[in-house]
C-alpha cells in the first residue's frame, strides 16, 4: 500500500496491476502546501477530503469541497485542488480502472450498470455530500473500501468489486445518475488543448521548456496562451513546470540515495541553488530535510 506524506502527481503512475487495477492513497499535507496540480489519468477516482477545505476543479467546473465530502472523477477528467484555508489538509483517494467492473461476458449487469458508467451515460454524482441521505450511503461504502484496503483484508479483490457494484446499484433510482457523455464543445476544446500541453511537459520536463514552445502547440500567441493556461490551472506555465519537476525530484529523493545536485539536473534544473529555492517554496522544506523525513540518507 502506498502511504505517503506528499502526493506525487505522476499521470503515468501505475495504480495496482493488470489483475487488480485498484489502489488507495492517504495523503497529509502541512498548511500552505499545494494540494493537487492539474492532471488526469485513465482510471476513475473517488477523492475524499478528511480535513481542511479546498476548491476542487474537474474539467472546467469549480466547487468548494469540505471535510467529510467526496468527488467522483471520471476516467480522463482533468482535475486539481487548491487549498481555501491556511490549515493542514488530509485526504484519501481510491483509484480504479473502470474495466475492473466489467463482466466476463455481456450480461444484464454489464448492460444496465457497467457499460453506462464506462460510456459516462450513467455516472456517480460529481460532488458527494453527507447532507443527502443516499450520498451518505456512498460515503459509508467508500470508508469501508478504504479500511479494507488499509488492512489488506482477506478476499479484498472480491470485496472491492462487490462494493463498487453495490454503489452502482444505488444509482438505479430515477434522477440519481448524471450523464456526462457529451460536453460543451468550447469546454471540450479547452480541455483537449490543456491535455496536449501537459503531455508535452510530462514528456519533456527534463529539458528546457520555453513558453513559446508550449504556445505553438495550441497554437496561440504567447500572451494569449499564458492567460489561457493560468485560467485553467491557476498557475503560470513556469510555475506549473517547476511544480511538476519538484514532484519528480521528491520521488527520486524518497526512492534513491543519489546526490541532490544530480537529482536537480535530472529533473530539469540547471542551477542547484534555484532548485533548492523552488523546492522549499513548493514542499515547505529543503530537499535534505525532505529526504531525512522520508527515511533516506542525505546526499549532495
């Protein structure tokens, strides 16, 4: 099980494996730390806020999320979270590939529950709150799922699949499902453009990236692109790139004993002093302190 004190936003992270494409994460962040950078993945996700208050983004929708509430994120949805208060933030995430629910053959469950979810025609509510009784029931199921994963209970795989199918069954009541199979064309264009830019950053973060390079992908003028990117992510392109690089560095600091200077160069910083400055701003500690806290030997 992956319990971390910082969430590394790696869109290419493997959640589970082919036989069991499911994973759960518990994250605790100190006050002032950025919660989630804009990203997406092929898996669906339930994000449950345990402590704090955040502004959550899913595609072009923004809404406040409070402790005790959850968000359902469709496969491929761009999502992010921004702290609304200068307080610690604690949350857990349950990530699963929708194919995990598929039947071995096309049966009534596949037809009436799983396929509509895969096609986003009948989906969970995006914002799940305990003030609505049947939403509260979904939250209780999620709590049991997380508890089962935490202790690796016997029969975990069957329990997970069964629990998700039970949750899907609660959508059968008229008026409970949401249809997200079609989006506004303007929003779809914005999301497609942003994904293209973020993919480029993921593939090229180890090399110099200029704003002009990114704007040409859209294409837009450099000024227009900067306004578009900040409106969608709440970060400038430079801040987003730095944040992504820092999270790759944090992963290397946690998993290796390589010198800090070498790690800085590998993730795209050509100046170690600047790397340390940006790392401190992003993670609220120095690389050495982060490594020590993560149980790694200091280096560099």
